[in-house]
């Protein structure tokens, strides 16, 4: 009797029209506003990609400068926010803190919550992009018991984030340009990915008219899951658990076992049935960061060998399971000095630009309606209430 299409997991439902990001999963192609992710990762900057996603075109030199300056002007957070942080336990997961703090932003910035005012939408967008590094760094500082650092607007977006995270007031912090570039590239790789679970969450939340800060907080909550953004943390924890290459076959066997819930973290993707183009750049970046820091990590060898074994195993070949963006990112982030609990926070920081751009696109879409899926009801048919004494 129901005339609805049953599509659990929305594997074949287009929820919106979008001009932001194109993915050809069979070919392993990812384009932002038409530009290949590989070219953007190599040649662009996170600020430039943010401008591109928000405005549709690459900026001129002047436009980029103006945009960066505008973002820079919003990097500080309301002083009262520091008090809000102090209410959390020191051992709280930084993603828990991020969900809470970003969820509370509308309480601090209610002058940019009117979604019908285009000027307020712009300010809210800039605020979110600019304040995420500050909030992310504060979450880290809080967990290690060090003082919060104010932003330094003479630094780049990513350099400033590195300083707020790893710097201390007692001494100057010198940003390593190679690390800055590598992290900036990681941010580019995470900036947007069309209608993934968290972006769909942001759009769904936004479709009811909720304010942008609340919508992004909803996206952060969704991103946290290990099947989504939480996979970078889970992937590195998995590599640690495997520990040495000789134990890889045991984990491959577990991943293939239908009775074992274990999956290879950082492997497989709903859309990519080919190598995730972001993983290619990520793998290359691992080598650059190691060379610069003059370190190696035995876990990188475990990851490389795990990939090689999986890509030659009929199970992974038939199911077209390849490494995704989260497979190699953890090795780099941990070499830079981030604890695993911060990995998904970094993903959220970078994806904020995609969420914000998608939210803006949705708000200005003339076809926009409240998102309201239907269901196939499989419960009991109508029946009469029986008083508890008669049950
Ligand atoms: N290890 C072992 N088997 C897998 C894996 C894996 N990582 N991924 C998928 N499969 C199998 C799965 O068991 C299923 O087998 P069968 O058809 O026999 O039931 C088949 O491959 C298809 O999997 P699915 O779960 O139906 O596919 P999906 O599109 O619903 O899920 C996914 C996609 C990313 C959630 C899944 O591949 C996965 O759980 N991967 C591990 C977590 C991960 O790395 N997530 C990050 C995704 S990329 C970045 C991001 O979104 O944050």
C-alpha cells in the first residue's frame, strides 16, 4: 500500500542538487567546483579552497587576501567560552567537548543566527570557519592542562592552529613550514565530500530552519562515528593493535569473517569503488612529513603491507574495498604530535568549510523544503488498549 521507495542508507537517493563537489566513485575522481582534488592539494591552500567552495570560483589575489583577512578577524572566541570549557572533565574526549562548545556557539553569537538575513549568514559562515581552529586547539590545551593561547593573526590559518595547539606562552613558537604545508593539505583533503553522513545531517538539521551553529554541531556529532570521521582514530588504533606485519594475516582473516564485527578501519567507501584519490595524496604526504621530521614509524610499514595484502586478496578485490582518506592520515597526524583523540577533531575543523558551504547552498536553493523521509511501517496493525490489570 505504501508508495514509497525503500532505500535504507540512501544508497540510491539524491537528496539535493549541488554544484560543490563531484565524485566518480568508479574512476576514483573527486572534483571541487570542477577542480581535481590532486591539483588543489598540490597547488592550492586551505583558505583558497574554502573560498572556492563558498563562492564557486577561485579567488583573485586580492579576493584571497580579503577573504583571509576577514577570516583572521574572527579567530578569537568570546572570552566567556573559556569558562564553558572549564566545565568539562579534563579527560573528556575532545570530540565530546567540540560537540558541546560548537553547539553552544549560537548562545555567544546570536547576532548571526537569523538565517533569512544574507549578511548574517555570511558572518556566521566566517565565524564558524575562523573559530574552529581556536576551539579545536582549546579542546587540546584543556586536555593536557596547558593555558589556552590566543590566536596570532600574523600566521596563516594552519600555522596559527599549530601554534595554538603546540605553542606555550613561555616561549616563542616557530611554525615549521613543511608541517604547516602538510597539515594545510590534510585540511584540503577533508574540506568537502558531497552528501556524506555528516553533511546530510547538517542539511537535514538546517532544513528545519535551525541556526547554522546548531547545524554544524549536528554534523560534528554525526562525524564522530567510527564508520565516518571517527575512522581516522580507529584506523591508527587498529594499526597499533596489529603492531607488527606478521600479525596482518590474522586481522585480514577477521575482517573477512562474517561472524566477526571487525572491519579494516580506513578501508572501503560507499561511493569509491576504486582508490580514494585523497588516500593517494595522503600516502605521499606521510613520506614528506617523515623526511622533514627525520622520523619513521613502524606503523607506516604495517599500513603499507596491510594495504598490499588486502588489495591482492579476493575478498577485498571483489568487494572493491580500497584505502580511504582515513587510512594514512593518522600516521601523519601522530608524527606531527597530535594524540589519536584529536584526529576526528581535525577532520571536523576542515569539514566545517564544506558543511558551511553546503548549508548556504541549501538555504538559497529555491527547491529547499524540510527534510522529511517517509518509512515502510512494519509494526502491529491497530489494536485496543488493555488496562495493566488485565495484561
Ligand atoms: N573491512 C571488511 N569488510 C568491509 C569493509 C571493511 N573496512 N568495508 C566494507 N566491507 C564489506 C562489508 O562487510 C560488506 O560485505 P557484504 O556485502 O558481504 O555484506 C561489503 O563490504 C559492503 O559494505 P557495506 O557496509 O554494505 O558498505 P557501505 O557502503 O554501507 O559502507 C563504509 C561503507 C565506509 C561504512 C564501510 O566500508 C566501512 O565500515 N569501512 C570502515 C570504516 C571507514 O574506514 N570509514 C571511513 C569512510 S571514508 C571517510 C569518512 O567518511 O570519514
